[in-house]
């Protein structure tokens, strides 16, 4: 008798963008403007997301002041340190942090995320990114970011080294045998002896293989180079798409690239970014969206949109459409450029309308509606092959997260789309991912 596979389940991450996705969220009554540097703010968010049985909390990162700090909070606290704090106050939720391959060294990143995986009992994940902004380059003694293809070539080599370091201890290398006086089987530690274009790293790592074998690898590849990096290394991808058709095509492309590299057909889970604005009625939800957008200075939104498009802000006019001659910025964020332009062209939107519909011009998809409407939309994307789950960005935190966890999640659970309890303890178990096999020891020739 054949055993049927368990039903496919949604994956939900909380992208904890300090005060919330909408730039004006910090101005709401009851919000704390200092939350962006308050570790307990993130602890409380993780605890609410854990109550909702989310797979993980995710923290983005920047190595510079990359937003308009005169108006809104920025990503400020270093995410792996912050998530170590979150780990002590939670028991199941995954802990995913961004770390750039452009301005770090592989050994330090391998050690940092392995430490987080040990500290949390197997709940760590690394979001692999390259960094394109000029401010970050200057903070690391460079005049500007590296060219796009070179950034991704470095990222590929960097990620390969990190994975090799995580495998430089065999699973049973640590012994701790008090009676025999044997602490570690040193023959089960192997240097990686990597000599490449960008890095020379001897290894091995200075701590044992982690509970998950490897922390889970995330990526956000929108360009062709980014998609290749995701197909080669990622186990889940944070994406940006505005329609089911766009996202389904992206999902097929990533998995075809992964399959061509010898990975499984569904090796990479696709988690589009999704902003939710929830109301008891659709009208109330739209009123909340409009009230939040009205608190954003137009100058802020215009500058943000111009930065995404890679053009001077004086080329944008609020009551005109986007310029016809937009060109993909050579070193800009390809993902958000493509998503924003496609949405504007499809809607024939003026700049003013575009900013309002994107709740401040962030580039990710925004749903405005009742819990039932939002659950319907999520189910439609999930059942039609457009997503394996979502990287959720509530409009304002913590209120928007509460609205989703206690309004939308129960509907998804009743429909059998989302777990009602955790069935494992590691992030890999939450996401249905296998534990990577360790490195095979090279036997001496007979």
C-alpha cells in the first residue's frame, strides 16, 4: 500500500522592519520611536510570531545609513547579536539574519552563524546578500561598490567557503570522553585549504558542526546573477513580485536553474515579500492605509522612489507616470527596480498613485483588506504555484503583526494551509528541509 505525501504547507516568516513596513509607522499613537534600538521590541515581536507558529523572524541589515534618517527609523542593530538575544526568549521560531558577502570575511560569517545555531539549538538561518550602496563602500575604505557581476562572483566563492567551513568538522568529531581523556577526534577535523580568486582560507572552523549541519541559507536573487547564486546555494529565496504569473514564472526559473546544477526539482522555496494592512472591513483597511501614507512627506517618498529607479528625483512628477526611458541601473537593486516599474506600467499609474498603492513606494506587494480577504489572496498564490509561503512585512509593528497572527493565521489554519503546532524544533524541520550530509573524510591511499 502506497503512503501519500503529507499536504503541502505554507511557510511564513516575519520580516521585522523595526517599526513596520510603512515609513510613517513610527508616528502612530502608541508606537515607540526608539524601538529600532530596543532589543526587547524585537523579542516581543518574535514571541508574537512564535505564538502564530511562524517559521522564522528575519532581520535585514545595512552597513550604512541607507535611508532618510531625518524622517524614519533605520536598520541599526547588528542582527546576529540581536537574534542571540531573541534566542534566549523563544523556543521554536527560526532566527534569520542578513550578512553581506561584500564587506565581511567568510571565516567570521561561518563562525558567527554556527555560533547562533548552537546557541539557539538549531534555529539559525543566513540571508546571503551583496551590497551595492555607495555609503557602505565608503565605510569600508572603498570609493564605490564593486561591479555587479564581480559582487556576485565574490558572493559565490564566499558562500562556498562558509559551507565548507561548516563541514570541516565531522558530526562525531567531538567526543568529550572524560574516562579516556579524549576530547576531540582530531582526525575528524579537516582544513578546507581554499585558494581562490577572492579568498585564501585554510580552516578548519574552531567549533563543532552545528545542530542543523548548516544554518539554513536564504537569498534574494532578482537579477540573472542573483538567480544563479540562489540556484547554486539557497534553500529559500525572498522575492518581489506583484502578480501570481510573475511569481510563478520566477519560481519555475529558480527551480529549473537549481535542477540544472544537480539539485532537486523543488530544492528552493520561494517566499515573496508581502505587506499586509488589515481592517475589520475593507473600507477600514483602506482608511488605515491612507492614514499611514498621508503621514509620509511626499519628498521622502519621491526620494525613495528615485533611489529605487536610479534617477534624479527631479525627473519624477507626482501627477505624471514614470518616465518612459527608465534603464535598469548597472549597480542598483535589480529586484525592486523591476517590480516597481512593472507594477507602474501595468496599472498605468501616476507617481502619486504608485506611491499610495505601494504604501510609500517600497516595491513589495501590498494587500489591503479584511483577514478573510488576505487569507484568500495568500491561498490563491499558494495553490497556484506562485509561492511556497511569504516573507511578511506588517504595515506597523507590533499592531500589524497582532492583526495578522490573531486574524489571518486562524483562517489559514482552519483551511489546513498552515500548522497549528510546531512538529519540530529546528528551522530546517519547520521548513521541511533535509539536514545536509557532512563532508566525507578523505581516506589515505592504501
